[in-house]
C-alpha cells in the first residue's frame, strides 16, 4: 500500500471512526534511530531530517548511542534537538530509567508523532510512546528480517501491532511482513532516496587506480557493502576469480567494514586474489570512487532497498545486483542494469564480463539507471511522501490529542 492510499483504509485503534483532528500548527515529530554510523537507515533518516519543511514540522532526532560519522552533517543544522536514550541492554535497569525519560520527553515536548527506525528503537520506543500517550506512533522496518533471531522477529511483530503504521521501504518487505501475519492495512511503503550525484567521470582518470597501485587502464569493479554474511561478498570473490581468468587486468574494490572483514580477506588470498582485490574499509569519498569505476556490484543474499545500489546508479555507474528483496524494484533487468540469482558466482561473473567487455551496453544501462534514480528515488520526493504520511495520520481517525490520552501511572512516578 502506498502512503497516498494508507489512510483510506485506516481505522481507529478502538474501532471508532473519529472526525479528522483538524490539527493546526507545526507537527512535532520525534524520530529515533540506533546511532549515527553510516548505513542505509541512518542515511535515509539524515536525508529526511535535513529535508523536512521547518515551517510545518518540528523535528526531534533521538538516538540510543550518540556516535557515528553522520553527526557532523547534523551539527550544522539549527533547532534540531538530539536527545540520547542509552539503554545499554533491553534487559537492564537502565532501560527502565530511559523508558521513563522517554515518556517524560514525549509529554513535556508535546510530541505528536513518534517514528522509530530499526529493531531496537522499535522494541524500546514503540511501547513507551504508546503508554506515554503519543497520538501517533510509526515503526519502520527496513529489511526482510533474514538476519533476525526468532525471538527478535516475534518481539518486533508484537511491538509493531501497537503502532498506527508500519513503514517499509520496499514492496518486498511489505509482502514478507504480510506473510508473517502483519496487518496489510497498517503497512505503508516509502522507498529510499539519494541526493543528486556527480556522474561517472573518465575511466582514464588515474586517481583511484594510482592510489591502489593499479595500471591506469585497469577495469575497476566496486562493491559498497557492510561486511556481514547476508551481503554475499564471498560469492563476489568467487566471481572475481572467474572474471580475472578472462580479463587479467580487472581489479576489485570492496568498500565498507564489518565483522567478517578479516575472514573475507583470507578468502580472497586463498582464491589467489590478494593482488587484485582491496578491502578499503570505511571511506568518506565513495562518490569519487564511484565516478572512476567501470561497474558496481551488489551480491546480497537478502536486501530491503539498497542505498549502495541507489548511490551507484545515481553516479551513472552500470550496476549488477542479485534478484532479492527490493533490488528488482530499483533495477529493471536488461534496461537499467542486470539482475542475477543470489549465491551464483558463475552467473555473477558472466554478467560482470558482459558489461566489462561491452562498454556501449554498460553505458546504456548506466544512463537508464541514473535517469530512473532522478525520476523515482529523489530525496525531495521521499521527504514529501514522509510529510504527507505524517499529515494524513495526524488528520486521520487514530489521532488522540496528547492532553486527552490516558497515561500509565508508571511513567508519572
């Protein structure tokens, strides 16, 4: 269900149809994320935070850990309170204290909408917001949950039943949640977005190749990814070996960090790729690296809606992605890129060879991809849809003014 249709089928929590709230003035929104480390969710929240219309929305941006590179982007933005609710562990005494702090913050600041992003913010803040009497509560789920433990999946489903809306960023996630028993009429879809990017530059530019000690004409394939099991990097490495057997000059960059970095480096060495694959770790100049790449690959085993894919296409780089999660919603196979099965190094290698050996075809896909991003995945569009969703919910049948909402005595002690 798109955000424009969401409210049409949305009834009040107690089954009573109320008249629209006719709320006037700025809508006060409290958004909560885990931290400000660079990642898909954190980037999207930052984009929305910077883009919301300040004449209509008053944003409070909370986190559970006040760390991460994206803090710098927000430090220069005035009038965005950034409270921290550091719970440590869901089962600690500190969590109880922070829950009381959060409830008090919601009431003291007259928050109209509480919007949480991700497993732990959802589990922690949604019930607190509900008990504190927040008029509208939105829980965001950004992936298909393949990496969650069974108890985490059950807990999130139970908690999200308390929310007025479950916001997802891909139809694939919506479909997965419905199969898991979530109420379809409570789910809204607003896809990720990216800011306009500089288009890919001359492949003859020496910057990236000189930095890595590679030949100035070496074809360069990039992977932008957190390094965890669901990202499929081991299959990319196997595909890279196959590509290298036919294009000896090809080189490969894996940009990102994660728990299995050393394991992947060892695997690359075992495949004889030590001199062809470089793991750069976290980089702040991803845009510059993309501009000089021949190809960007997303080999994930599971995805929501990938920021790495959007950023690559926005930069005018031809892309190959696995046909999982929201990837087919971004890449039109054979039009704006290529899709391949997951866990299939041979198919991935064949696709990489096709685009490396047919530069005209790669350029056509790249142009179609960047146009698709401009038309469908702009930050301006995404922010407008978020604003529309907030407005619809506040004007809809679930809205109960904070002053009129019952409050548990537990939070008043």
